[in-house]
C-alpha cells in the first residue's frame, strides 16, 4: 500500500514485554547472531506450523498442498487441541530454513516477524504489505503451488548472497520513520 500521506508500519512480534520476559533468550539469540543465523545448517527445509482453524477454507487448501511434500515438516502437536507450545514453536523456527506463513485473520501477523528474528525465511503470498518486506529475506509468491524444492533451494542460495536491511527488524527503524515524518510535517505546516 503506497500513498504519500500514508505509511503503514508492521505488526512486529507479540509485545515488548513478552519479548523481554518469556522469549528473551530466543530473540536475543538472533540479536547476538545477526544475519549469520539464516545461513547455517538447519534441520528442516520448510516448517508448516499454522492452525488450520484460523482461516479454515484458505488454510486447509494450503495444508493439503504441503502435507505430503517430503521437504515439509509439520509438528504432530500442532493439530492437537492445545497446539504446540510457544517455546517449541520458536525452536522449530530457528531450525528451519523456511516457514509457511499463510494469511490468518489479517494480512500481517506475528509469524512473519518471529521467523525473521529467528533466522527463518517466511513464505507468504503477495499482498498490499509487500513493501514491508522489501530488503528482507522473505519469499513472496503468487500461489502456494509455486513452492517446490527447487524454488526453495534456488531462493536460499540467492538470499545467502544478498545484502538485507536487518534494521527493519528493530523498532528503532520504524520509530525513526515516524519521527522523520513528524519533523517533515512540522517544517511544512
């Protein structure tokens, strides 16, 4: 979504308080590792860890596409009533090259940003929010059927050679944009 008077900001991760208490160790891991966290050896190629019920018609179709793909890992606990616990989920993200990130109740959600913090490349379909992910390691596709092992390998190889703007993962980046816009407005009004 682009308009000279409108600049969307991303949802980001759950909350600063949550980060600093329950998940500090996981997110600190990214901050300590930096971009190198993306390109090390990973246990899983693609993580499929989403609740089908959140957007059942859409997500069930995606689940059917990937459930028998040999390059996809889906934790058995995700389909239980309680689902997978958060710490196991974060660990799986850290151990995966890619994560399926289908639309839920909105266009932007925590999964994208959690994955990026933990060195996992989100796969999502194109939307009005594509601009958020410019200069970040995100695989944006038109249709889920495009995702093949060959595409994943080529993307991973290409991304490992590119420079990304990891500052966009820090709230300070977005705060700076907001403050700059305020200053620009004050200077012209």
